[in-house]
C-alpha cells in the first residue's frame, strides 16, 4: 500500500479480489498475499463450499480453511442479490485483479467486468479443458498416474493423497497474475486468463514425457512400485522395520552405495554375469532388481540408526520415510526458519509455514486467516468509501455480512 | 526483444540464463520462455546429469530432456576453466537473471555475480532446507505422503510417480523470477532468492493441514485408499473391469449419485439405522464404506459405456481411469488447443503441450528444444559481440562447444 520498496513484500500496493473455494485459487491468493498483495476473499454469506472442510477442530472450525486463507481479508456478500453483486463488482473494478474458480457467472465474467474496469486482470480456473466440471481427484484419474502408482503387482488404481494438480494450478495462477501485472505496468492493458485444471495435468504429464514416449516409442510407462524410472532408486527396510528411500543418480552415488553395503565385489560379478555397464544410468535401471537384491541384505541387517549414520557419511541421496506426526515431533518444523508460531483464532497456536521462497534471506511469514466476514465493514469503508450508516443498512438488509 | 506489447508473450525482452539439471529449474526456464523470455540453458560440455535421462529414443536421445527444455537456446562451455566461467559470468551479467539448481559454486554465487551486475536476480533451488542434498523422491519420503498413499491394508510406503515437488518448485521458481523482475522495474534492485525443494514440500503439507491437524487435534491422517478425505469420493469398477473415480462434494452431487444408483431408499434407511445426516460432508465421509457398499452394486452391474452415459447426465463429479496410452489414443490431446504438433529434431513429430495458461484465449505454444550447444555461436556473437574468429578459437581450445 505504501509503495516502499520492501524486497520481501514485492507486491505491496497490489489489491486482488478472490472468489474461490477449495485449493487452487485459495492457494494462489494466499501466495500473492505472502508476496505483499492485499487479498480480499469475497464469499457468499454463510461461506463457500469449503468453509467447513475437514480437518476440523473439536468445535467444527475448519483447520483446512484457515490453512489456505492465511493473511487474507474476508468479506461476505449476498451473491444472489443485485445489490450484493454490485458491491463486489465495484470492489473488483477498484482492485483491478480478480482470481476465481467460480466459472460461468455472468455477473463476474470478463465481459461484464471490463465494462467497469477496461484494464482488468481476470484469471479464471476451470475444471476440464472442454469446459466441463472437474476436481483434482477426477482430473488425476483421467491422466494416467493412478494406474502406474503403487506396488507392481497391484491391479487397481492408486490415487494421490496430495492434490498435486490443485497445488500446481494454484502456483500457475499466482504466476499468471504477476506476469499480467507486469504486462499492465508496461502496456496499460489487462488480460483475460484461463487455466483449466485438466490442462495443468495434461501439460505436466506431457512435459515429463509420459505421453511423448507413447507417441514416439510406442511404449507406455509401467507400474514399477517405488523404483525411480530410468535411474537407480529404491526403498529398503531396516532390521527394525524402518523404510528408507535411496537414490543414486551419478557414478559417485552408485559407487558409494556399493561400498556402503559391502557389495562392490558382488556388483562387479554381476557386471560379468549380465554383461552390464553400471556406469550407465539406464543399465542400473534395467538391472535394478538384481542390484536391489544385493543391497537389501545390508539394510535388513542394520538398524535405522545404523543406516542413518552410515548413509550420512556418503554422497548417496537418501531419506527416512516419516509419518506426518513424526515430521512434527522431530522438531524439523521448529528448526526451520520458514515456520513460525501462529496464533490462529478459532484453531489455536501452531507452527505455520510461510512462503517457500526466501527473498534476500527471509521467508515471508505466515499471518493468521480471518473468519468469514471479518473485514466486510473495513473493506467497504476503506475501498469504496461507504459510510458506517450505509454499511449498517447493507448488513440489516442481508446484502453483506 | 522488440518490446511489442504482445499479450501472449508478456516477458518478451527479458533474458534469462539457466544452469540446471533434472525437473524443477528446467521447468521454470521453459515456463518463462513460454511467457516470452529468451532463456539460454548453459551446460557443461557433454551435457549436465540429465542430458541422457530416460525415456530415450531407440538412438539414445533423451525424450525427457527435449520435453523440459522446449523453446530454449542452448550453449555449452567448459565450467572448469577460468575462460569458460568468465564467459558464462558475462552472459549472466548481461542478462541480469540467473536461475540454477547447481548450488554452492563460488563462480556463479550471488556474491560473485553481483560484483558484475549489482541488480542481478539470482534464484537458487536447493535440496534440503538445512542445505543438504535432496531430490524429489527423497524429499517426498521424509514428508509423510508415501505412508498414507495406496490401499488401507498396505504396510509399505507408496512413492508418487509424478515428481510433484519438482513441478511445484519449478512453478514457484518462475513466480519468483517474474515477481523479482517487476520489483526491479519499480525499485532498480535485484534479489537473492532461495527455494529449497524440501521447503516447497513442507509448506504445501503445512498449508494443506497435514501437520496442523497433528499439532491442533493430536491426530494424523490415516491411509484411506482412494477415498477423498473429509468428503464422499471413491473409485468403483464396472462390469467390464473399468475403474471410475466418483466425487460428491455437494448435496446436489450426492442426491444425483443416489438417484443414479437407485439407492435413494437404501440411503434413507441408512440414515435411520446410523442416525447419520448425509447433508453433512463429514457424515458422508465417516460412513463412506456403508455408502460405497450400496453404490458398488450398481457399478458392478453396468458396463463402462453405460456408466459413462449415465454419469454424463448428472451433476456428479467423475472420471474414467485411463492409462497414458489411452489418453493419447482417445484423441484428447489432438482436440485440445493447448497441444500442437511439434517437429522435434532427434525425437520426431509428436503432440506437445504449450503453457497451461491461456492468455486472451490463446495458449503459448510449444517450440522445439535445441540440441546441446546449438546456439553457442549465436549467443556469444549476439549477446557479447564476440567475433566469429574469436568464437573459433574458443571452440578449438575447448572453452565452448
């Protein structure tokens, strides 16, 4: 708002209206807010479809909603009334930027709004590329990943738990907004931007060659469990039942792994037997089962503690599998400068992540999420200059809340 | 380069040097290029660690590398020689933007390079938050997702096949660059930006409440197979063995699903038996197994074709699970305006995705990837004004290739 060149708040002075629900657009708004923009999430009175989404506290407050709307301001309005729509339109025209995943509404369409604000930046996230509806878990089913995820012997699809397409789509949305802001700074023109969630998934799968290898080689990726395709990467279990993920991308990694596991001679024998060249990543991948067979013994004969100590002394890429609870209890969050204690009304105090982008050494920190309508009066007053009396009438008539 | 206000190339005129390998930073560079920037990927002679990564063609050319470096220019230089380092430093100073995941090299560190270009934008992607090495598959193991992915009865971790953290990190990197460009336009200052891959994963899991529910409620997410947490979402199989993903987020979705499957009365009976309120998403989630038991019969008695036709007439969110090969052969790519035929040297002709962001109705299209060193001469000549004779000497001495 001040125009001060604070490097960790590079979007200070930018105002954004968000009409959203669920993950992608809320994440985009939160990200833009963490970069310094003033983001107002405008919801229908009573909240959008995500206002009570699980996980919830014992009192029924949504931990989920609080997590994806940190640092925003909140206003609630009657989206069905002309007066409510007019107010929101005025806010959008005033801010100059709308991000939304509520597609197909005439009253906040690009055509309607550019009559009020010709240089508007209007970003709409939709479901399917053909205009149909879709959410992360349906889009993911149609792309191909669930049928190659999980143990090789499994015949059923395995969904991802991370809504990866929503997350990617949300960050693309933030990117589209900032790019359009810079373009408007230079040219004076706004933009109409459309990001179908399905196209985020299709582009990503395409960029990562999963369609291309079908078109070029005539072969499709197979289900290979926890192996890393085209490289040597595999999970192993310690004598005390702890799983580790091991990746060897380079010859040095691989040599360290064979030395660590005492299999250097056995691997050399394998080279003779199979006529394999283990300096070639493709050969390490092709013969991964034979190699894993050799390495498994060492892992199964050592405890997690011993394995951790041994791997730490090598170049090998590795990690111990952890539960979400273990991540929290091992104090990895409290030791990480991206996390800070957040006193979140309705939810409680917890360690909350800021933006995962450190600017000049500092992570933009987490700020508490509002409750629905917390900022209705302030926004109407500050932005639109509406008097307290008039706001009182709007509240009484149910136009805002 | 021209400064023409072409809305679909908003970063025209921006030059970026990329020193990278694998997914995150190459995806960032490609994304910035698709937005109009001129991106030069500078590699060591012979290529970085990803130049031969699988999948490869029958001739051994990397389909993978071509997929993540579309539309860039390529230059190769001897990174170990002073002369090679000097040339790359001059290019970085000239462009004003470096993106890299090759961390910890003095010769292209922020401190070294800002002596040559004080307003440099320097973006470094690293592995672990504590400075250690890490790749997508090790970072993912340490966060928690693999231990809650896959069938509930499974005891082993299930890795993701999509390198979701790399993808998210790459888009965050592009976002950081554009935000820093806009900040520099306004203030004249560059930025030092650091993005640890692990922090992208930790921030995302934190934003999505997976750590917060442990800290606030004392409970951690369980392994629930293909169910959608906190909502009604489940996979079903048709009489001819095809899997479908079904999601009902709203009361309307749920009502349509019960009508479709002829279970409206049975669900009403369940409400009485369980004292459940299925207008509450949490109740639909809690009793998901009982509900799925009712719905399963209808799916198992109908063919995939019948199910598709029936679902299409409802509001229910759904998708048929497809293999990567099915996505290609069903012509969904050729019908999608984001994909266009690409004549990719060394690889062949295929349908390649552009950027999944449509600007004023158009998707920035895919452009072929270079081969290593394709643009070395042109870049040295155009950018640094080095003569053809001098470039010849640099090539002969092995400084560039």
